[in-house]
């Protein structure tokens, strides 16, 4: 009888099985996004594919080692990896619902039977022992479980992309901190050199004053300029220490554990070739934030199906086998077994308003995820174009300051020569020295800003991880 009941039910399930909710369709991106970047006409960049290990373009073994240390020991990366494991565990939990669910139960109790219900001659008080094995399996007729697995799979992929984004940020921050250390060391060297030159000017001016060829006001002026330049040194040393300490944290070290080679680094590495940037289509396929947004959209779309499946009956096949015994010695003594086998059908009907509310919530979440994906795409393009513009203008600024420094050095040499000849006064010489000091400081800061602009561009390009993209990028507009 049981077989005649179950077979038609299972046959009907096989014939009518479907997956509730919308099937996921990857979102499209603007057609214009697939082309070349507006800033790709800069000679300092190329349209070649972005490098996977972009920091190796600096050809600095010390920097390579710091990046490797950060990838292993950085605490933010460790947090991101832990979140991946959490999402992976959730996926295993969702998949487990596709398997039969089992459970063991056992109990004991001391019972007293009413005299009216007791068998004559039998004990009215007894220990009663129960043991049972339960088995159930949900017939995923409308895809509730399948959609749940699909959502968990999307969550896992999103966490993996988030972890890649953290790695990109950590690598960029590590390279930036290292360049800050070296560039600030160069700025410090420039400032110290300027102070030394002004020291010479103070001595020369004092000698001229002793010889009666200069005024004491000249000594006061050049001494004041020297002290102004000397006052810059402590702030530069503090900035360099801050960069060192930041680098230590990024690489999982305490400030006391900073390698001596890093402390003594004074030369900022330079790129040996134009930065490869690829095009917009490659950018969107490579950026981990875009991949994460797309996978979250996939997961939220699947959750619409999970909620929709609750509109339909949920069928569970279940069974139980157990035994009941009076006294522990009879539990496994071969006495009669209790068993049952049959389907369980549950259906929230006809009042389904709460379910439809959950469907509405899931659809709203999916729409929000689509908007977030579109926004992430636009932000990625904006960030990259901004970084390209900043890099190009940083190069122009350094080039202009190179010319200004050359002219300032020439003006200083000429003014000193003319002062020795008595053709100009000391105020003109002092002004030339002040101009040179200012240009030197500006150029050193511009070189530092150029290094940061390079890192900013690499970061905007997504780090070039080369991971296979989960995003199907369309060249057509619309959704």
C-alpha cells in the first residue's frame, strides 16, 4: 500500500520538478567601457595587458621581499581568508540539505501506570527505555535547496573576490609605504644639503663682515634662512619614521622588527618601462570589486528563488525505526520494533502574504545589488581615468620642476659670482638661494607624489591578479 502511494507521488515530482525564481543572467556593462582609456595617450603608459606582479616592474628585490611578507603575514588578509572559510562552511551547510538528514534519539523514564489501565499481575512501576533512528529527505520539487546552494556559492565567490581586493589594497599600501620611506629619505637629503649650503653662506657672509665688506644684517638674513630650512628636518624625520612603522604593520611586524636594510634605504626605485594598463574590458574583468559585486548579484538573485519556492508545497520523505523496552536489559533483546515510513507535505496556503513579503524583500535586494554592480563598474572606470590623469600631470610637474631647478641653480651661481665681483648686493644672492631651496624642496615632494601616483594607478588597475573572471562582460548596454 505504501509503495502504491509513493510511486505516483515521486513520478509526479519528476515530471513537474522546476526551479522557482528567475534564472541568473550576468549583467551587461556600457559599450563605451570596453574601449581604450582616455588617458592611454600618455607616453608613460602602454596598452599592453597589465602585469600580474606589477611591483616587480620596480626591479627592487627588497621591495619584492616586503610584498611577499605582507601577503603572508598581513592581518587584514588573514581576516579576509577567515571570511572565505566562513563562506565555504556556509556552502557546505547548504549542500548538506541535498542529502538525507538522519538523527538518533534515546530516552529513559520511570513510569507509573494507573491501576485502571494496568494489566493484572504486571508491575505498575517500570523503567521505560526508547531508542530510534530517524531519516528524512526533502524532495526539492521547486528548487528551494538548489537555489540555496546557488546563493551560498555566490557568497563564497564574492568573499574570494573581496579577499583579492584586500590583497590589492595591502600590496599597494606596502609599496606606497616603502616608496614613502625612500622618497622621504631623498627629501631629507635635499633639505640637509640645502642647510649645508646655507651654512657655507653663513660662514662666507661672516668672513665678509669681518673684512668690512658686508653688513651684519646680511648675516642675520642668511642665518634666518638656514634656520628655516633646518626646521624642516624634524618633520621629515618624523614622516619617515611614520612610513617605516606603517610598513612594519603592513608586513606583520612590530616597529622594532623593521629590517635594517629597509631603515637604510635611501633611493626611490624607478620604473624601467611604461606602465601596462590594457583597456576597459580587461579592467572590469580583472577588478576584484567588480567581480565581488557581480557575484553578490548572483547570490541575491538566487535568494529570490529560495523565497519563491515557499509559495509551493514542500514534500519530505521520512522514516523512523525504534524500539521501546521495559528495563534496560530488554532494549536490544529482540523485542518488537516501532517503525513508520511516509511523506510529509507542508504548504502555507491560502494565506501566503508573509511569503510574498519575503519575495518582495529578496527582489528589492537583487535590484539593489544590480545598482551596486553598475555603480562599481562606473567607479572602477572613474578611478582608473583619475589615476591616469594624476600620473600624467605628476610627470609634467616633475619635468617642469627639473627645468626650474636648473634655472635656479644657474641663477644662484651667477649671483654669487657677481657678488664676489661687487656688482650686486647680498639681498639678491639671498633671494636666489631662497628660490633654489624652495625649488629643491618642491621637486623632492613632486618626485614623492609621482611615486604615489604610480601606485595609485596600479591600484586602480586592480592589481593584475590574473584570476579567471566570474563576470560575463557584455559590450552592449542595458540589463
